[in-house]
C-alpha cells in the first residue's frame, strides 16, 4: 500500500501563508502546526509577567513582547511564538515585514500538561541554539512553581533558580528584572483546565 507523500513547505512559503492567516501556526522543518488556545490560568500568569516586567524595563534598553511576536530559531528551522520574549539592545528582525524576531535575550514559557514535556525538552533544545538567548524561564500553570535556566560563559545552561513558594522571587539577570511568584499567581485559581488541549510538535501529555 502506497502512502501519500507529504508536501513540505520552505520557511518562505510558511511565512507567506502565516502572514495571511487568521490564526497562528508554528513551523518546524517543513510542516505547519496550528496553535490552540490557552487556559485562564495560563493567560493570567502571562499577563501578570508582562505587566510586571514591562513596568520594570520601560526606561531601559530592554523591551517586553507578547505571544504575537514570532521567533525564528534558524539553526533548527523552527518558527514559534513564545509566551513572552524580552529583547535588549534593539530587535533584529528577519525581513522588512518586522514580525519575526531573531535575537531574544530572555524567553518565558508558561507550562501546561500538554506542552510541558516539549517546552522542557525539545523546545528548550531549539532555544539553546539561539546565540543571543541568555535565560529561559518556565512557569507552571497548574501549581506554584518556576525554573530559571541561564547560559554560562562557556555555553553551558545551568538551573539557577527553582522557585516553589509564593514568597520566592526570580532574578532575571539578563534583562535586569525581578519576578515574584506571589504576583504571578495572584489571580490564579488552580483546577481551571482547558479541555481537549492539542499536543505541539514533539510534545507529549
């Protein structure tokens, strides 16, 4: 029995389609993956983090960008939409469309049950190839907890902070910011889950 071969897209074809689409899709090595919505807890955490960081960094060289900012991981042919990106020293963009960032300094992902394995594993592996990236913060949406990884001078990535209590704080050295878990989770009520969440490429529930 023969199988229908897949029609793989080039990054240029993906961007042409994506820029006209009514919904967001990620791209990885020739394939597009539609993105699904996020839970209320997820959105509350993202909003709190953007608000806090935006206030702290508004007068400095870094700026906070939300999940509509596409990031290109050119080394692994991945185009993705992190929950939060911070870029310092001015954004470097892929082309004249000004919608695809090349030089994030900090990436924040809010984890859910359907994406956690991917965000911790393969996706973090992709992010580590971005030369400009200095820190990667993962925040849980299902319990109070966050982990901050930082790139060392020799290129190794080290777990710098593992916060689990509301009174814990996370120092974001790369951008000169500070996040308090109590503030991130202030409006979060655990147990609010989004049914039927879709797995992202390479993820497992």
